[in-house]
């Protein structure tokens, strides 16, 4: 992954202009499930989670029971249809984000958030290890009030566990989901196509508890 020390959030006025066309051309088929990446699943729900390098975060979810589809992309910023190189400049405002489509009859949003919290260090501001910049920030982009309340409650409980373990303040943003932009084709299910690729682990080892 490219590394740029861009730790100050850009504002809308100074963000890159982007483009009208997506950087990922459909149809694109998920490298693990074989489904079209933009397939709709009736009755499903969607979670948007940012926890650093999106390659490893996506892999956490694609084989989980109840997960119907995963994808990597960009959310939380201002630039429409950004490229990866643009996101790396810190001038789009976007975070590297994983979209998880799931069956709520099989798994829960709370379970997805538990996995999210336990598999990165949410006390690191605008970074995960050597990956530094606002694109690597810790964020939960909720799609409704129920997701917001669930995320807030789990983060509050996790803060208590982190404090007991000697960690500092949890800095995860809990903010409304905005426009979702797919990342380029080579990023999708990257660690399936490149099983020995870059996949750092920044987990604290602190458990979140049972949702």
C-alpha cells in the first residue's frame, strides 16, 4: 500500500473534484462468491466499516456465516468516484471502507461491529501502524438509527475493556453513511487474488464481549 502522512481532514472546498464515472466497471464478479458485486439481496442489510487497509478488513468478512457479499471502496469524503491514488493524497476526505451485505436472520450488525473492533486498534487516530493518513481512520458509517445505537453501545463497552487493558481513548467515528464508491478492480478481494499480499494485523487483543 502507498503511504502518505496526510493526517488533517480536507474540507469540501479544497477536496479534489473527482469524476462522474465510477472507477470500477460492472459487471465485476466477486472473487470468492462468484456473484456480481452489485447484486441485490432482498431482505439484506448493509454495514460500512473502515479500519485501516481495506484489503485485510474485507477478508475478515467474506467467509463469515450470514455475509452475502463484500466489497472495498471509499466513503466519508467529498470527491465523487475517486481513484486510489487520489484517496492516498488525503485530498478526497474518504476512508478506505469495506461494504458488508449480510442476512440479519443469520448474523447481526452487532456481530460485524464486534469483529471490526477486535481486529484493529481503534485508539490510533488517522492511522493503523505504518499506514498513516485520514484514509486509514477508524469509522463506522451507520445506515439508520438502530445501527447508530448499536455501534455507540458497543464502542462504549469496548472503551471500558480497552481502559482496563491499559489502552487510551477510542477514536472511532460513528457517522451517517454517505455516498459509496467502489474501489478499482485490483483492490476487490485483493487477498484472494494475492494470498501473500500485504495484510498487517493491528488488533489489540482486547475482546469486545458477546453482542
